[in-house]
């Protein structure tokens, strides 16, 4: 009888160790996937900024001879951003709680179907109905309003654009 109990205890410990290893592996895989997604979006934003800067420079230099960017190969894509950037990034759980705290924290008081007024941004003062609430990304999708920006409005990006717009200004010798 003692051998059976001993084997049972050993089997339970082994199962617990396997479960622990499996959960650690899943956590590592999820973290790696999130890191790859962040890197992809960051690279996409960087490429978009570089291309926009080159296009502005070319448009300035060529003046009226500048190419039309809304025809040819870019007819369907001109002025768009990738769906990965439009979707937004998943937030870390501790950041999620901070962002959602004013609206009830983990007991969120905002639900699909609520009528809301936009209080910030270019759509300020407009009223819409909530279509989707994403706790993971800290986003709310409001129907009938276009809230996607081609360039993210962050402090660093504004400084970046100011610095390069000054460096691209025409010199007095031209």
C-alpha cells in the first residue's frame, strides 16, 4: 500500500512540474510574439516616416513636376496605413489597469452600445455609439467616427517631425 501511495505522490509531483514547464513555455512564447508584433509596428512606423519625409522632399524639389502619388501602383494603397498599426498594441496588464482606472478599472463601466461624446482629438464634440471595447489594447471603437491616424501623435514623434521639417526647409541660396 505504501508503494502505491508513494508512486501516486511522485506522479502528482511530476505532473505539476510538467504543467509548470508548459505554462512557462507558453508565457515565453506569448512574450516573444508580443515583442515581434511591437517590433514590426515600430519598423512599419519608421519606414512610413522615412518614406513620407522623402516624398515631401521630392515634392518640394520638383515643385509642379512632382509625381502624383494617388495613381499607378499606389492607387489602392495611397494614404493608407497597415491594419497592424490601425489595430493598436496590446498593453501590459499593469498598464491596462492604469489606463482603465478612471472608467471603473477591471469592472469597466463602458460597454458596447453606449452613446459617448469624444472629448479629445480632431473629432472632439462628436457623438457616437461604442462598437467594440478592447481591454487588451486600451481602445474603444466608436461607430461612424474615423479615429485612425496615419502618424501617431506622441511627444517624441512631434519633436521628430519638427526637427526634420526644420532641416528640410529651403536654404536662402536657392
